């Protein structure tokens, strides 16, 4: 991954320049920039890149707290599709996702506060009947296709391709304080599907499922890292020009210590996220690195955004300042795909004595 540093720097510069403009990050923009197809194979119209490049885009989207469907479609959708055994329908959906013609969403977990549960949220019974529900599914309400993680009647994890208009399927928007995310509840009650709607994983199913959970957690950590770095930069810039008692407030030792603490936390978060992204690319214990990055980075983002509001003084609490947008998004990120406490508990299980 270090060999592509120049490529990542260029990708980051282009993304930062684009997102600095008052541009709506809709499906057209995501497709034109090639972000949706970063990890789609070249033969299917994508760039054939890796999660390392996707992480760069996630970082920059988090930096500006930009609303988009990238998490649901470009990250979880493409990541799920590329983990499946190739077939004509899967390949067509990957091609349409890269072009922006169709945007998929993925229902992974039944509870947003559960870190990488062992059980998929849906079950596929004999006769291709789908039952189950998932909450806080990113971008599901407006998705053109739904990919549902389920166990089939043989107990094997599979992904089910569900048309959003299928009888028995309900998508309900879930209002949250963070206006930059669009989440929904997906419920299936006896949804009858075709036999070819069941797609199997290319490798070991249980390992692939753990990889999807780790991917989701790492993606949210990347977003939170971008927010933390943006809040730190904005705060340092502000305290350097805001004067009180005839001198910049940044010259006061208490403010300097607060900024230093923010820098330390962001620096540690950067190392953890970098390790999690690398593990996601190589596939070497991605769930461990993802849990570490998710738990620490998402807590850091909330703390840094809160401290940024405090150091901005009274203006930091105004609607016009905009810091509240990052704080709300950071708070939601902390809960998405496993709370810090849930991830730490899962990490602690590695040290339980085996009998």
C-alpha cells in the first residue's frame, strides 16, 4: 500500500478540491468521479483498485461531512458484491453500480449496537421465503437493489438479491439527528424470491461475513478520522486569529494543551485506521484491526468535535458555525456497526481462557 502513496495523494487532492466546492455529492457525481467503481473489476467498468483507495475517499467525505450514498453503495454494496461468486446478475449489478445506473444497499446487522454478530439478520427458508429485519441500514430507503445477508435453510451464510418492490418487504426511514446520513429499517415477512436470487460467497462464508463486518466498521472509522482531522485544523486556525485580552487565545497554555491533546488522539487514530485499512486489503485478521480502529477513532471524533466547539467559544455553538454538523455525524458514527464498548468487549474475548 505504501507503494501507491503518490496515487493516494493525488486522489486525496482531487477529492478535497472537489468537496471544497458547494457541490451536491449525488449518484451522478459519484459515478463521474469513478468513486463508485474504485473496487469494481476493470472488466466490469471499474478501476480495479482496492479498499485502500476507497478509504481515501471515505476520509475526505468525512472531512467535509458530505451527505452521499457512498457508504451504502460504493463501500458496502461493492464490497459485498466482489466477495460473491461471479454470476451474470452479480456482474451486471457491479457494472451498473460503477456507472451509477443502479445503487445497491446492504442489510448486514440486526442491531446497530451489536459489533459483528454471529447471526445474519435474515433467514432464507425452503421455498425461497425470506424473513427477518435489519435496522439503521445506510441508504436503504432510496436504493435500487437490496442485498440482504441471510442464512439459508442449510445454515450457510448467503447474500440475497431482493427487489425493493417485492411483496412483503418494507423499507422505513429512520430519522436521526445527523442530517447527513440516510438510514432505514428493512423488514422481510415471507418475501418469495427466485432461486437465482441466492448468491453464495466465493470463499469460506463465515470468513467472508466477518470480513464484511470489518469492512463496515473500518469504513465508518475512516469517516470519523476525516472529521477529527478537519475539526483539529479548524480549531488550530481559529485560536490563532481569535484575540482575547489583546492576544490570540491560542497563546494561552490551557488552549495549547487542549489542542495538543486533540493532536495526540488524532495521531493515534490515524495509525489505527491505517492498520485496519491495510488488514482489509490483505485479509489478515481484519476484524481485530477494525475493532481497534472503530472503537478508538469514533470515540476520538466525538471528543475532538466537542472540544472544537468549546475552543471556538460562543460562536462554536451557533447554527451558522457548522461544527454541530460534524458533532452529530461523529455521534452517529460511534454507534453505527458496533459501539466502542461492543467492539472492546469482542476484543477482550481473545484473552478469555479456553477450556
